[in-house]
C-alpha cells in the first residue's frame, strides 16, 4: 500500500467511526484542531 492509500484508508475509517467531522482545504493555511471525548463544550486545541 502506498502512503497516500494508507492515509486515505485511515481518514475513511476515522469518518466512519465519527472521529473526524469535517475537513476543509485553505491554500497556504494549515490548522489541525483536535477535540477528544470529555472535551465537548470546552475550548479545543489548534
């Protein structure tokens, strides 16, 4: 499996398991925000 296929499969599984809600693409901007269980309603980390 190529790295791209591996990454795609990980993302696909994460969406299916409701671990990822949304991915947006903005040129020249990179932000990753992670909110874990128990953090709902609190400020996330970006």
